[in-house]
């Protein structure tokens, strides 16, 4: 039976940090167009702090590990991204509980809890041109793939694909939340930076979270 361990989750976090570093300038450019221009720098600072907090530490249960990620992001990432990403990981950790490993269904349910936390914290919904536009379709695609009997790796790939499509769908949208909403119609024509970094998060998950399947 497939199981996800703390090591799998740590690999996910490391890969997300790598992708954020790789795309730091691109995220900053996107945010400069419709926001404060600091999303890339903020996310890079936060993920760097996360790696410092979790690497070399005593092995933790999956839930405890991602809770630490959440608290670190809240304390180190500026702007709205810190509370939102922090809430995502804190809710994810709470949902995973104290178990030593988690099934794919458990992880999918925890991802849903994380996204619901982001929705509640940001008071955003699909179509507002936020990270929710990438996260919601991703978790739905993951759940639907598992319900259809697809493998965990296939479900994660479907989630990453849906997140990327959700990111792209934000380009023509007029922002209704966040700094971009101040621009009104001028916010259209640019992909949302938060949705873009959220798509990186799901791409990282697809590349790592099935690594411990057995």
C-alpha cells in the first residue's frame, strides 16, 4: 500500500524551495506588474528559512514537519504570502495529525484542509485572481484521480497540471482581491504571482511525494 512519509514531505519542501529560488526573478517581475514587486524575494527568504529550520533536525512525523514549515513561513515571509502559505501548511499538518505515515487519501484530504484554510484566511474564491485559482483545481483534480482508481503518482501529476492551468487562467482575469485589485481592469493581462508560486508548489509535489510509494 502506498504511504507518504516525513522524508517524502521533506523532499517536497526542498524541491519547492529549489523551484522558488530558480524562479525568484520571474516571480518578482510578475509581482512588479500588478503588486508590490516583492513576491519572489519574499518567497525565497521564506523557503530558505524553512530549509534552515528543518534540515538537520530530528526526524518528525509528517504533521509536525509541515506545521514547522507553516510557522516558519508565517514568521519570515512578508506581505500576504506568509500568512496564506503558513496557514496552508499549518492546516495541512493539523489534518495529518500525529501518524508516522499517511495514505494518499489522507494527504489529499490534508491538502483540501490546507486550501480551505487559505480560502478562509484570504477571503478569496475561484476567479478572484489569487493563489486559490491554482490550489482549488489542483486539490480537486487530485481527489478525482484517486476516486477514479488512478495511482498516487498519476493523481499528483493531475494536480500539478490543474494548478498550471489555473495559473494560466488568471492572466485574463481582473483581480478582485489583494494589491492587484487596486489596479482594476489594468490587472488583466498578467498571471497572478501567488497562483504562479502555488503552481510551483504542486509541481514540486508531483516530482517528489510519490517517491516513497511502495
